[in-house]
């Protein structure tokens, strides 16, 4: 539950659009380069939308620099979650 509330910069909780998947945790602290060989990756028809790419970039900035832009949507979400936690004592 803490991962869903964006409490850790190295973890992103998500529901992947693949059959059989319920939920997943992406570990940004395990990012590795992908090789050039054609068998290294599997191309799918899925891609992140512009908003999702923006959030992902903000998340990487949080992980790598422990910093947020002033107008960060991720920072806004984290602050709102903190308010909710205080109200409901989560």
C-alpha cells in the first residue's frame, strides 16, 4: 500500500495492460541498459501517453536527484496523499 501512495522514489506501482497481469511494481533502482540484439526486447503495441511520460520523467528526477520541479504533478499528488493520510490517520 505504501508503494501505491508514492512513498518510495525507486518503486512505481502499476497495472500492466497484458493478459494475466493484475498489478506490478516497477523498480527504477534496477534499470539496466538494453542491448542492440533483436532478441533483447519484445516489441508490443503498447506505449506511454504524453502525460505518463511526463510523470515517469518526474519520478526519475525524484529518484536520481531527490528533487521535484515546482509544477510537478507527482509532487502535487504526494502532497495531497499526505493530507488524506493525516485526515484519515492512514
